[in-house]
C-alpha cells in the first residue's frame, strides 16, 4: 500500500473517531436546583460593571445601546461579538428563567443546549455565588429591552462547528464551582480576581487551541501583545506596591506616572474603577500573596 493511501486511511480514521467522540461526549452540564434566593437589583447593577458585562456587551465606540451587543473581540480563532442581553424576549434574555440564566453564566450552555465559545468566561463565572447570580439576573431583567439582533461571530472553519466544543470542554474545561471563602480580605480578593473580574482569562497563558495552561496569572500572549504576569513576585520585580495596584485599578495610572493603554483601559473604565476601595485593596492583597509557580 502506498504512503498516500496510508495517510488517507489515517485521516479518515481520525475523522471518524472525532465524529464519534463529538456525538457521544456530554457537555458536562450539571442539573442543579433552581436558585431560590431573592435577587438584589442594586448589587446586580454594580456587578454588571465590575464583572465586565457592560464592557463586553455594549459597543460604546459605535454608540450602541447598553447591553445590546458588544464590540469585536479578536482572537486567533476569529472575531467574537457578545450578544444582546437586554430584557428583550426576542433578541435578549427576557424569556429566560433563573435556571436558564445559571446554565448560561456558570456552565456556558445556551437555552438550546449548545455550548458557548470560551470567549465567554464561564470557566471563571462558574464560581460566582448563587446570590451574585440572582442579583445579576434581576438587574438584567430590569434593563429596557432593545429589539436588536446582534452580529454573528465571524469564525472560520473548523472553529465555526460548535460540536467541536464538546471534546474541547471534555478535555480542558470544568463547570464545577469553586466555593471561595470571602471572610478575609485575601479571600474576597481571590473571589474578585478569579470569579467576578475573571483576570485569568487574559493574564493566564493558553495553549494552541485556547485552553488555559500554567502558570496561573503568569502572563500571556494576547493577539500578538504581551499581557504581564500579575502574581506578587512579578509585580515586585516591576517595582509595584499594593498601593500602586489599588490606585491603578481606580484610574489606570502606572507607578511611573504614565497611564495604561490597550484593552486594560476598558477593563478599568468600565469595570474595576466601579469597585469600592475595599474591594480594590482586597484584590491587591490577594495578588501580592501569590508567587509564580
């Protein structure tokens, strides 16, 4: 048998194994009891800022309505657009219940039982508390509906085939929540870093197919630009102090008096600047407690 046909047989066999895997692998979704806690719309509105919901789902540069669809998010796999999450029953989440919302936010699964792309940080949001999920839900339900179908993702083959996300999730992701003790400043900081602000989505490196890899918060190449490590020893090497970081998260000023650029401007302007000084202090204490591994 010629080498050409051996390669052909190998490729066909690989394709068949992949197809079978896609068909039989479950989305690792957990059936959970409905959240029965009463949501707090005021705290939810605060979380919509600090968790990055406004920044991702609002196209500020084009004058888009709040939460009616976000700016382009470039990646090596294509361009993603965060959808309309206003209370529109047709184009947003107006028809969703709390079970549907929890599955979307913490498990990354749509109402049609399809996986969301991991550009949506459900692997971080999986650790949001029931109370914060309930608060986000009632806050979004209170937003005026915007009747707008937003842009579809611009993702090329083979990444446009969502079934391929099933083996990806099976190999690389988990939706099992982490119960983070927030009774201390460092614990609160960890919750804000890992769950709410989802800092690891940009500051933790990823492999060639987009899965996070060690070292945690160890710096990453993001679309050709370097995102620095933000663990304590790395910050100390760059001559940062806890106070520097607290002020930075408020207004973007670097220790040398200059101001940050790039996508971090959006994170601060529409996210961390809305946090209380106590929460920004908690983030600083947590990050400075970490050492690079």
